[in-house]
């Protein structure tokens, strides 16, 4: 199968999780990803423990199928190299704070003059403008301001990086759409993608509930109602019940022999009673015993997996969604599947592994590359 982004060249100036996942998704769809890394160590994730074969496992898990070039953008010659590369690239994605690329003389306006077809994606924490644009931040900060943390029964860090991964998908979608738009207009685009705003859509239903007047069930999808909640089984393992619709709730009540709980299960005044009843009931059997009873009852019941358990879940294994590389690093297959195709798993690039090969491809000679290496503009 010919991958839809085959022939698309992307310069990746991002670090850490959001940019790594974004360009990994694009690489899986066939794009050539050239990761531009600074000579001070490059992507921070490269050296974050746990290390496997001297390389960060987080980096290895999110940077497969890419090329690595070490380039000093603080040097005028390094900036000139990036401009030369951008003139022949389709996409550039960066994750600096607003204004940094302009100060390095490689911002969108400068590169657009060299390549009007260039799609420039700025993937930042808070966005290109706004009250917090210059602030530092991480997933916990973005999710907190967006309301995700405050919506939880007990505000605490979430089990995953919602803003980071949401931003990765938003950037991948924006880049893909811009490529389609360029085919129609012949012009590139500037994409302003913020991790904070990428967290906001996850709160869409909670916002609706927060502004609705009158007596209604609040927090229906965030653990504030009995039919959509997490409970603890006899063996201490958590189980999840998501019987929102009447038919699923009726199926659940029938399976556990509690038809008396069916009526009025969405009434706000009954939630404390129903939650207490279900908590006491789930504590009577182990999670596996509940699984045997309920997983065939069509009531939206599942056992709660730890990450290690998810890796060995029969559905995960059947879909080949997660796995381990030859070096023992977990990998995630792209959830974007076209005609059932699963891209092959290739290693993440070594630091600066492709510097010479990429520069040769952009028209530099070996002699010129040697001079640039000697001047510390690039590294191999």
C-alpha cells in the first residue's frame, strides 16, 4: 500500500511528547521526518530515564521512522542551513515559545518568502497570543486551566497526558488539512496549535452541564453518577461501569439481581444512595468474577487495567495496538489505520545519525559538511 503522505518532507524542530507523537503519526502515514536537534543534547526525551541501550525509552517509543540532524540554530550558518532546507520542505513544525523562531531569523514570514508553499506549524503550550502565551507549562497546567482537573471528584494529576496527546493529534490534523488545502490553492499556511486549547474539547459536555439552569444530573461523565463510575472489587482491583443509557442500566440491574434500582437511576437525589449500593455490591466479588458475570451482559462493564495489564489485554493484543520492540521498548501502533494496514516498526534515530546524509541530499558537498562540522555548526 502506498502511504498517503509518501513524498512529503517535514522538518521537525519539536522536543518531548506532543511533537514527537505528532510527527510519528505523520511518519506512519509515509512522510519523511527530519528531526532537527540542537548540539546541546537535542530532544530532552533522548536522555530521560529509563534508558535502554543508552537512549531514553520515552524517546524511542515516540520517534520511530525519523531522521536526526544536529544543527546549531544559534549560529548564523546554522540558520542559513535551515532556510535552505525549508525552501525544499513541505512542512516545518516547531515547539518553541512564541517569537523564538523569529529571533532566530527562521520564523514563518522569513521562510514563506523562500517557500510560499511551506506549511509552518507552531505547536506551543498556550498559543501564539493571549494572557499566558509567554508562560511555561506542562500537561498538568493546561489540563488544570481547561477545567479537566477541577471536574474530577478528587482533583489530581490524570493517568495520561490529555493536552499533550490532544495537541499532537490537533497538529497532525491541521497539517494534513493544510496539505490538502495547498493542493487546491498552491499556498502554504501558518498553523497556531496550542496544547491548552487541545485540552478544551475534552471538557465540552461538562461546560454544557455547568451553564444549564435547573435540576439536572451534574458530572454525568466524570464520576458523579452511580451508573458511570469506577468501583473497587473484593480483590482490590478497580472495575468500570458506564451504563448510561436505560437499556444498559436495565441489563446491568438484571444481571446483578437488583431490578429495584432501575427506576430513577438518573435522579440527582438518588446518586448518593445508588453509588453506596453499588460500592457495597462490587466489594463482594473479585474483578474477574464480576467480569465473568457482566462482560457478556451488554452493560458497558470492563475491568480497569494498569498499563502493564493493558499491554497483555486480549483485545489490545488482537488489534496489535501495543507491543514491545526488539530492545524491549513499548510501542504504540498508529490508531489511524488505512485499509487495515499496520506500518512496520523501525527504530528511533540515533542522535545526529543522519546529519551528513540529509545535508548531502540538500545539495551540500562532503567538503562543505566537513567545514561545518569543524565550525560546530553541525554535528555527526
